[in-house]
């Protein structure tokens, strides 16, 4: 999900935003950003 957002790979599937991409997978926006925040902390 981190790479999809940062590299804007969601556009490949025709989504104009990361928000519309995660909505297709029934992931709440706040939950997705929490996952991203956790992943960024793990990378450190």
C-alpha cells in the first residue's frame, strides 16, 4: 500500500486518487493512513 500511494500506482487501475483506490477495497481512509504510518515507523 505504501508503494501504491507514494508512486501513485493506483492510477494504473484508473483511479484518480488514493482515496478512491482504497474505497474499492473497502478500507477506511483513516485505517489506510494508520497502516501507512505504522509501516513508515517500521522502516526507520
